[in-house]
């Protein structure tokens, strides 16, 4: 009976430990905003939350940032930060993107940036990434090697739509990107638009800037085809 009681106690303690471990599971979501624009920085956001707080994210109405209007994103960003265990937003300025593009592809840049954010938030137990590669497993493995982490890493296409912690990270990145563009417009006293090549306001801004200054603005990504065509049209 003594041995039975002892074994029961050991089993109970083991189950209690596992329960606490599960409760303390920290999830890291990483996503970017501004990979494709010809104007402005790219932002890669990482968000760490306790797994239990996934229910809070769902209750808030967190979803992919592209499915939310700007004012709603700003409100949600403040709420998300309040329940976060940790967060980090990496800004990659246009000049840095242009310099890196001389020696690596955009996918390589994404791997480097995601890895930097993951290292910064290494307290998490599991990372879920919005895959910036056609091959999800390859992207996850490249992040693992670049970061040197032993953390569990899962990369998924459309993770910003299908996983709440990644959706929340996408909101933080998008809000930061929007604020950055607004700051640019105030500092330059002009309308830039979204900064994307398919935005008429952005193209108008670049064209007017080239007419007045005969060179691209520092906020532009000079290696982008849109910027190069714009520059060539004024030679």
C-alpha cells in the first residue's frame, strides 16, 4: 500500500507539472507589413502571448490586418499590447532594403528579418510564422538555421488569416507601417498614398518629386522596378 501511495503521488505530481507547463506555453507570432511598397520602410512584428490568451484575441475580433479598416486596427493594436507577454517590431528602412538587394533576394531579406525578431523574442516556446516562401517547410528551416534557435517553428501560408497570434502580429506591423507613412507625409508636406506601386497617389507623388528634384526621394526603394522606370523617364 505504501508503494502504491507513493506511485500515485509521483504520478499526480507529474501530471500537475505537465498541466503547469501547458498553462505556461508562450506562443510567438511573426508577420510583416510593407514588403512590396516602393515607398517607405518594411516592418516585421513579433508578438508573444500566453496560449490561454488566444481566446482573448478571438474575443477582441482580431483577424488579418488587411481585413480591418485603419481605425479598427489602431484600437486593436492597443488592446493586443496590453495582453502581450512581449513584443518587438523591426523596421527595415528603404536604404537598407536597397543595400541588401544588391547581395541577396527579397526572400533572403525576409529570412534575416524574421530570424532577428525570433532571436529578440526567444522566451517563447513555439513560433508561428507567415511563410514568405512558396515552400513553408523550407522557410521554417531557414529561419531555424539563421536564428540558431531550438524553438519549435511552424511556417504557414496565410497564417495571418488562420492563426490568431499571427493575425495580431500583422496588426501591430500594419499599424506601425501606417504611422510611418503618415509621418513621412507630415515631414514632406505632401500626400504619398499607400506607398504601393499600384496606388495612383503614390505614382503621382514620385512623378512630382522627380519633376522638382530630378532624383528619387530617400523614402523610395531605388531598386524597385517602379522607381527605376520613374527615374529613367526623367533622364
